[in-house]
C-alpha cells in the first residue's frame, strides 16, 4: 500500500477498508508515513468525513498502536468518565470519590490542561506530594485496595493519538467529528474500563459550540463504545458559563472539598449527584439521588477523596490550605439586576493569562492563580455586590480588570440555567 493512494481515496470521498486504515496508522507510528502525508490525510478527513465503520477501524487501530490496560484483576464493573473539556471543570475531583464511596471501582486516567481548558492532573498536582505517574501494577493494586485511583496516561498508550493530535493542533484539523471521536474513545478503550460515561460539554467554553454538534459527537462516541463491547453513555452538559464558582487549580480543589463538606452551591451539588447516579447505574448499582446526596454531603465522598490523595503520596492536610497570592482584585457590580452572561471562554483565557493554565505544553503553572465567582447566571445582583475575586501573583493592569468587569453582563431579566441538556444512551 501507499499513503498517497489512501489520501487520494479519502480526498475523493471514498471509504477506506479496515486493512487500509490499520496499515496507515501502523506505518505512521513506525515512521514509514511522514507527517506531511498524515496531515494531508487529516485534512481530507476534515472535508470528506468518515463512516461509522471507518471511525471504528481508526479508533481500534489507534488503540492497538500502544499499550492497553488489563483491569480484569479488579473485581466488579470498572467505570470510567471523560469530559470533552471546559472551564472550571472540577467534576472528576468530586464525582470519582463519590462513585467509589458506593463500592464501584474507579480506575481513571486523566489529562492535563491546555489553552482555556483545565486538566484534572494539574489540579491534583497542586496538592503537595501528589503523584500522577504510577506504575501499572501499583495503579491496579490501589484500585483493588482503595476503590479509586486517578493517574496520568502512559506515554506508551495510544501512541498514534498523541502523534496525530500534535499534527491536528497545527494544521487546523482538530474540530472534525471522526478524529475527535476516535481520539477520545481510543484512550478510554485502551484504559480498560468496562463502562464509560462521556461528559460532552456544549457552549461558549467547549469545543462543541452547538447542541447539534454535541449530539452528533455524542452519538458517534456512544456507537463506537458499543461497537467494541463497552457500555457507553453520553451526557451533554452546559458550558456557556464556568462550571461552579472557581477557575484555577488550588481554587478548584478548595471548591471540590467545600462541596464534599455539603457546602457550596446547590446547583453544582445536584449536577454532580445526577452524574453519579448515571455512573453508578453503569457500574450495576441503582442508587437513589437521596442516598447519593447523603454520601456527598455527609463525609463519605470526602473520606474517599482523602484516601485517594494519601494513597498517591499527597499530604492530606494540604487539601485544606487556603490560597495566598500577592494580589487579590475584587470586581463589583456597578448596577443591579440579574447576572445574564458569564462567557466561559473569555474567563478561561483570562485565568490562563494570569498563570492558572498553559498556552503551550511547556508553560509553568501558578497553582494559586485563578478566579472565584461570587455570582453565577440567574443570581440577583445589587449595585456594589461582589461579583468575583481574582487571585494573581502578577500585577494586573486596571484596563484588564475593567475589561473583566465588562464581560460580566447584568440585565433586568432572569435567565434560566440547566446543567444537563440531553442524555444519549
């Protein structure tokens, strides 16, 4: 076979066979297909798309390009969760220990943040001593003993996805449905879980800007999971505003702990409980929302979170350490009404620029930097009310603080919000 023939076939709208896709991915990982040809293939796919069969074959070819985890030594149905990314997304920090507190094993591999989306690993690494690099045998043993582990993905897992994603990032081919779906699902399948819940974010701060895009991606990924024998469900969730109150690594740890103490906003608590009920059902346990809320607010989830931190070398007392930065800026309302817009993308970029995120992979994080919102969409606001605090170790020009305030829109009409938009199963 020749790569140029497969590129031409896809460019002209043809359907590639299983053997052709397997050959292309294997040859690319082996260095026999150069980057410029794989870039051309990605662009041809961007314009011509792929059938479900092609996307399945691409997904499995990527799975087979590296190591795969065997979780069979862990008893029970192993459940995994993946988010397509967002702003202030601390769901895993709360959801994983909450689910594990009911005896459903959570063996999770998470990622780092890049751009406006925060990464679970970065948040956990803001806790002193916490290790995300754990040998496979220790990872499995920890889930057997503690019921939970959250680690980084092995460099030897899904090699093709790492290589292809780096190309897509610099060739404007990231946002194409087959390549997104195969990227997400290849990692989840290789990670070895029996069942997968996908949190597909929608809106300003997400990769999927519209419900239609999100639904198409959700259906594709659910179909891929079922094609390879993994029970899969997609939950489409709103990302038009930051999730919860905090953006930033330490601030999000503190918010997660606050929620697991039964405090924090009721909307985020209810949202987490609904996701937990779905994950628990995938894990073979039908638990009422009342029981789930009790575990979340009465200490069981927090205890499991502390066990997770201690098991991976973290200092449990450091979970509760308050954020301290050289500068704290308060943003207050200059009029009354209801908070109507809180654009997630803008605030995600703002947090990144003050050190809470990375614009490139080599950037160093300021774990304490971030934003803590006092008001969210639909909340009543009186002139002079605190809207947000900005925590930074670098001085921020007044012009930038003024621009921040202008992106918090207040109106006379109360907007209605809904965290879960649709479920695809």
